[in-house]
């Protein structure tokens, strides 16, 4: 950060009174600019015994497989964000069945809220951020071509909590690696 979003003046690193770390502080108006983690929302979406995977069309990790997920927007709940991401990436309409995992990815400045969801119909197609979308059996998950470690973690968490068969049963737990 170089400039104040309020007045446009230069920012300096300083420790505000009562704070325990340096922050970006405006040299003119004194506004403190906090840098906080971004929230990522997404869902492991199932149709019967298959799960929805999206092949990324954008960086980072273009060409690799993921679940529909992305940054939460202002003004939407985490569940609304997960539904929006499923629509944007896979034209998928979903019903959220509960929180599946929460991951803190400190090195990326992210908190990830990942849900369990059911597809309302199997008609999916690539959105603008996806090269391809597929409903795959668990045996066909491309484990070596997943885009991010958290995608593998949440898929394995999904397997642990409701396996490769049977109905989705809501479990409201957060998960650690």
C-alpha cells in the first residue's frame, strides 16, 4: 500500500498508539489502513455419488482441477457466496447442506469456509473462470492435478464425513488439516 484511500496522501509504516504492530498510516489524515485476511467460500457439490469439479481457466493454477470457490463479496453471506461461485464457475444451482471445513491459510492471507452442497440438477457447464466442468466418481478424482492443497483436504474431509456413497447428512464441524 502506498496511498491513503481516504485523502490520497502517502502512507508510512508506524505503530498506532495502543497497537502491537506496525500498520500503514496516512501521513496527512492519520487514517490507519488495516490489512486483513480475505475470505474464500466454496462447496463440495454432489449429484448422487458424484462430485462437481471445475478445471480452472484463470491463474493461479490454470488448467488444474478445483471445487467451485472464490472470494466472498461484500453484502453476501458465506452461503450466498458459495452458491454464487458454483453458478459463476459451473452454472450449477446448489443447496447448501452445512459447513464442511474451515481452513486458515496464513501464508496466503485467507480464511476458507467450505460447505457441503447438493446439486439441484446435473446440468452444469463451464462458466467464464472454468475450462471444463465434470461430475466425477470418487475413484476418478484427479488427485495429482488438484489446484490447491485445500481442495485435496476438503475432498478428503468430505470422504471422511460421508464417504463415497449414501445420502448427505449435515455435520456442522470445522476441520483442521
